[in-house]
C-alpha cells in the first residue's frame, strides 16, 4: 500500500529510531538505494532488482524466505549456495565469506516474521553489524550478481539448457 502504516511508526518511535525513518512511498529505487541504512524487502513477494541495487551500494537487505520469493528472482534464489554440500569453487568462496566464526549464515534471509523483525531491528540499531553486512552485501553483488565471468557462465549455461530442451522436444 502507499500509506504510512501506524504500527511501523509506533514501533520505530519505541525503538528510538523514528527520526531516521521516512515513509517515501514509490520512488526512484536506484537513487534511494544509495541513501538507505537498511532495505526492508517486502514479502511474500520480494523486490529482486531493487534489493540488489541497495546491496551494490553497501547497504544490507533483509529478506523473508517464502515460496513466492523463491519464484521471483530475489536474493532468496541464492540461498541454496549456503545449503549445498559441494558448491562450485566461486560459490564456496562466497559462501565462506558469509559465515561467521561459528558457521552461522550472516546473509539476512529469514524464514519467519519474528526473525525478520528482530534481524531488521538489529541491523538498524547496531551500526557495526549493519556496516559488516553492508560490506558483505556489496561484495556479494559485485562478485556473484555482477561478476562478468560468473554472469557469462550462467547466461551461457541457460542458453545451452534451452537448446538442449528444444532438441529433446524435436525427438
């Protein structure tokens, strides 16, 4: 909706961050992605490109992992990198970067609403944590999403899969 929800304002006031929160409705996402502290992605359908724009500028994104988000090309589609037993070399490197010293995944993709809210609050109030996740986000996007070598390989494999499916359908 394009309205400022009263519960969000109330919660922001209680957390002492209301002066840092602005309801801006529909905006030029490329511009606003550069000035956010944290991008709170929508759910159940996520934003995709806007989240990556924010991450590329060094700001963290919190995403809720839903069946709809897995179909929308959002950040959740990369979550499988962390669940794979034997990821590809470049994925293993990126996967390792996102793990803390205890092996917990720092990528802010969460399963439930309470964890979404708690992680969002932590990102807002803890500047060191926000900065750490922001730096990791920027690296992640630049290497995995915008990296020329991996993007070329991904697109080429996709085209080859289409050709393979087309040839199978002709048999």
